[in-house]
């Protein structure tokens, strides 16, 4: 008697795993890759996809294991090398990331996908010339792919090629009308005018009701910017508020956690702690420019970097990465000299000549100012301040793509601003005046020469007239203010919040809990 074998469903494939990952189903993608590897342990593409899922889960330790396996199995696959470079970058290992990116460039071939991905890595490393070349090749090979055009436009914005950036943004939008990031980028490239703006186009897109949630968020912020350029203030605020409400609903966060982190720093990093900390790395004298976003930090950085004795490393995140590494390795947590030395090596490895002095503009370093002083006692720290209402309005109307999640709700923003203010007061009280200098954005705008001389004197350098022409510098800028710092200093941003005073009442009321009313006038 013959029996029929039970029917078995076909084994899932890597393509199925890729589809699941593209749909946001990370768990299914990982399960399929695990099944594939159980059948074929040397299937390199499964290891590359597991690298991506680990990165998405915030597990760089697991990701680098998968990436190393993928590179060992597929040494001529550029994507494997690119993902390994990304893992190393996320882990704060810039030099290793660069070496992995260079390995990818040697096997890159004619793949537009690989060229675009490698361009993104070089962009993260601050090597915008290499990034521009790769994005240009990808866009030339596949001008039908909006992402390649957008990445090229974003790099051109950083390097100051603003007209070219607008042309490539237009091209990306022509191929995908719903490309929210491209709309947002394009809106920022110039001051919009009544006869040259995109307000009607973007409002019509929103009215069609076919945008994804993230794309509508970006269009709302773009519309807020363009309407404010045209002095249509009520219309601008309406779009900004709509964008903030959409973004806030999409966030899963507890505002008290970030506030608690700041209060814990104030309690633990006391003057006594600083005075009794182990010796740091004293042979380097970097300059740290830090502060909340949209408060003038990029302006201060460009002023400093315009001096012939200084180099800029941009926003590296390297100090925080070294601190995380030290905390993970408990034996290194008290080695402040080692932390300082490794930070300098990580921050300068790719873009700064040996022994050159540099400026780091990582915004969140205001959290680490005490540790920075302990680990690098010769460092100078410039904490940039701005009028509270102007600062909060500038933050509220900007989109930060995964950072500063407190910024999309008026009272949460006010609470964080107040915590930052308490931390600023704390650093002022515990750090020596020759280490920490507070610089007010309004002072630079009102008297650029005096403020610039004060900054250059504080960091111990002789005056150079070139500092006054910072806006002529061809150096790239990867910050939210990359367009503005290519213009001479202007005063039009002072007091902009007043156009929205009535609608910012919840924010102002919360700030009044700790800030005297005279300081909010």
C-alpha cells in the first residue's frame, strides 16, 4: 500500500526575509535568516541582512559579528564591507569605519545601489568630497531613483552648492511627488519669495490625502519654513503645529527620563568630584562648542574654524561613544586619561593633521562638560545660549530626524529647556572660568567683531581678520544651519517668536515657572 508523503511548504528564502525587513517586520526577517543559515551556514546574504536587523534594533555589538561573518564569506561584495563600515561608525570607531569603506571602494564596481550606500558612509565620516563623487555616479547611472538624487542634493547643501542642490531636489520630487525629505531639504536652500516658493504645491499634496505619515510631517515643517519666509505667520504656525502633533504621536518616549538624566548629572558631577577625579589627558587642547540646537552653535564653530590654527571635526559624537565604551568596560571607566586620548584619536583620525588643534561641535556634549574637563583638562568649552523664547521657537519649528524628541510638544520642550538651563547654571558654578565660557547668540549678532575677539581670545589664539569672514569658508557643514552659515551675520532671527506669542503661550507659561518674566520679554 502506497502512502503519500505529507506536503511541506517551501522553505522561506532570503528574498522573503528582505521583503519582511522592507515592510518593517524585523522579527520575521530574523527568523527567516536563522532558518536559512540552519540549512546553509555559509549563506553570506543572510549574514548581511542580520547585520541590518541588529543595527535597527540598536545592537551594534551583534551587528559587527554578523558583518564580519558576511565579509569573510563574501570578500568581493561591496555591501558587506559597507555594512561593516556602518557598524564600526555606530560603535564610534571612525578609523575602522574608514578602512572598511576603503575596502568597499576597491570592489564597488558599477552598482548604483552600492555607490549610493558607500557615499552615505563617507558622508557620515565627514568626507563629503568622496561622498559627492559616489552620489554623482549613482545618480548618473540611475537618474530614475529619487533616493540617489536626494542624497546628492543633501551633500551639495553641505558643501555650499545650493543651486545644484535645489536642481537635484527638484529632480527627486519630479520622480516622487510624495518624497517628504526632498521637499524639506528644498525649502531650506534659500529664502522663499512670493513669486518663487512651493507652498501651493505642498499644500495641494497634503490635500490629496495620499502622503505617508512621515512624509506629511516633513511637508508640514517645510511649509512652516516657507510660510514664515513670506511673513504668513499664522499659516506658518498652523503647519508647524500640525507637523509637531503628527511627530509627537509617533514617538514612544518618557519625557521624565531625559530630565532625570540631567538632574542626575547635576547631583553627581560636583566641584568636589571634578577636583578629585583621576588625572586626564593633558597634552591635547580641543575646543568644544555645545548647546541646544538652533541656538547659534554652528555660527560659533564657523567663527573658530575660520582661524588658521583651527580645524573643525564637525559633530562627531566621539566623546559620548568613548564614555559608553568605558562604562561597558568597567576596568576603563576610571581611566580618564585613556578616555581623553582615545577621544582625540577618534575625533581627529580622518580629517585633522597630527597635533593640529580642532573644534568639536557635538551638541549633546553639554551633558558631558564635567567629564570633558576631567578627561581633557586643557580643553576649552563654549556653551552657546540664546533668548529662551527665540531658542524654543527655533527648536519647535525644526525637524531633527530621530534626535531631540522633546522638541515636538510645547510644554515638554519648555521642561527640557529649563533642565538645560539648570545644567548650564551648574557648569557655570563648578567649572573654572578659564575652561567654560558662555556665549550669547544675540551678542554675536549685535557686535560681531567684539564677540568674535572674545571667543578667539578665550581659546588662547591671536586675532586674525579672516575670522570676520567665516561665511566665505568653503568648508562643508553637515548641520541644520548649513545654509545660514554661508551668509553674513543677520539680525532677522532676533525676536521671531513674537509673531507667534499668543500661540506659544503654553510654552511661555511653563518657562515662567523658573525664568523671571523680564528674561522672557
